[in-house]
């Protein structure tokens, strides 16, 4: 009886310590954002641009891109996901097409859909095929390296490379103890990392556009149910930083997970939604969010510890027509996409008319095979 009591006491103490540890997570820094003070700062942000570089993606009968949902840049190669054609395109820094991965099917090296994709440091392309229940690895020319079968009971929404040996997998919020797993590429072993999921998020019908993002050697995880950002390693989830929107922060415990509830909160003017589409480079942290039914973007200058907030409605009319959120961030630059030739000409005209004298690096393409160059253009924005 005494032994049983001691075991019970130890168990209670351990559970209490675990709860205290979860509730008192210490983040390395807090990004303090005064929305009312810094909203609509797009023009001031433009003064921090150092130079612009445009890479036009060449068009021919094989390389015809319908759109770009996400991209990676491992110098000198671009890796682009076209959701319309369900293809991965690889280009070099000069806009030359290198290869195209479009192996639809159920056979070895084929996929039913591209749920998500990432690249390894050695330029291996990794495609997550949820419908086909596998993760497929290709080399730079699109040749099959290997494929890893995934248990049908495991639902994977996003992937990101930690290093050449490990992938971070986002598996959703249905498991109250974990939403992140680690795939060992060599052994094919999948290991869960513990992270308590609040009850109000476990059956959420909402999702973020980008849950995982890569910054230097780190994979960053932005959860749906709070303002926090974590770093993922092969063995642990480490608190990194949190967004503090002051009076506009809200307790997510009031959510029931339904889409209707999320939409209702998005329309409220006294609430800022959880940040989405997190990107980070050496100079800035980027994300976007909703407030009062409007879509806002945040560029947080890490050195100045200053936020720049705006929405596209406040931009000059011509610039607003061509602006889109960044697709990729690294070092001191962001990469945007320009949809077509008309938008490119608008941008070039705006640059010509500007008084900031921002350096422009651009080499016009010569059309090939009598096709107009209707592929998107990639826009590098380098910051000071």
C-alpha cells in the first residue's frame, strides 16, 4: 500500500511538472507589434530596398508554367511547384529550363498528386504524395532515387528538410500529443515529437497555407492555434519567438474549430488572426494575417525591431495591381513572382519613373520556338 501511494504521488508530481512546463514555455524573444502605430508603412518600407533583380523563366513547348504555388532557390537552381499541371519545374539562375518532373500515375517514381514538396541541400527534390501514400525522391534531372511508403493511418500535410538525413512532417492536429514527426530518410523510420495540442485545435477545420518554413539550418513551425513559432530539430521542438499584437491578441480557447467561427473572428476589428505564410531571412521576418476582414502583411525588421504593416489596398494603384506576397526568403532578399509580360512592363515603367534610383538587374529574353514568353518572372528584392 505504501509503495502504491509513493508511485501515485510521483506520478501526480510528474504530471504537474509537465503541465507547468507546457504552460510556462520560455521563448527566446517577443516581436512586439503596435498595429495602430505602424499600419500602412509600405512607402517607408520601399526606402529599405537596395536593388531589384528580375529572372525571366524561358518558355518553350515543354516549359509552360500555369502558376507557382511555392518555390525554393538553391543557388543556382530554382525549384517551382505548378499546381495547375501538378509538375515541378527546375530552372537555373539565368531562366533556362533544366528539367520537369511530371510523372503522374501509380507506378514506381510516379505520383497521384503533389501535396507538398521540398529540396535537400544536395538538390534532391522530395515530393509528398498523400493520395499515393508515399514520399518520392528525385535527382536534379528528374530521375527516381527512392520512394518511401507512408502508413495509410498517417496523414501528412506539409514537409520540410531539416538536413540531408531528416524531414520534418506536419501531420495535423487530430493527435492531442503531437502534430510534428521526423522522418529518417536512411532508415525510413518516422518518430513523433511531443507537443501538446489544445482541445480547441484538435478538430479544427481550418489550416494555414504554410505551416513549415526553412531559415538557414532551421525548420520553423508556425501553429494554427496561437502566435508562437518553434524550431524543429531531429529530436525536439524548441520555442523560438512569439508575435505580440498587444490588445489585438486573443485567447484561442474560445474557438470551436469550425470554419464559420474562424470567418467570424477574421471580420472582427478588435482581433488579429494567427499569422500565416511565415518567411524569414537575415534582415526580416514576414507573415500575413487578417484584421477587420482585411488582409495585412507584416515585414518585421530584426535589427531595428520595427514592424512595417500594410495591405495592398493602401498601395499606389499601379503597384497594387502587380503586388503579391513573397514566395521565398533567404540571406538579404525575398523572391516574388510576376504573373505575365503586362505586369512586368508595369513594373519596369514604375522603376523608370521612381526617384529612388534603385538598381535594376534585368536581361530581356528572346522568344524561343515562336512562343511568347508567358511564363511568370521571378523578382528578387534585395534589402539594405
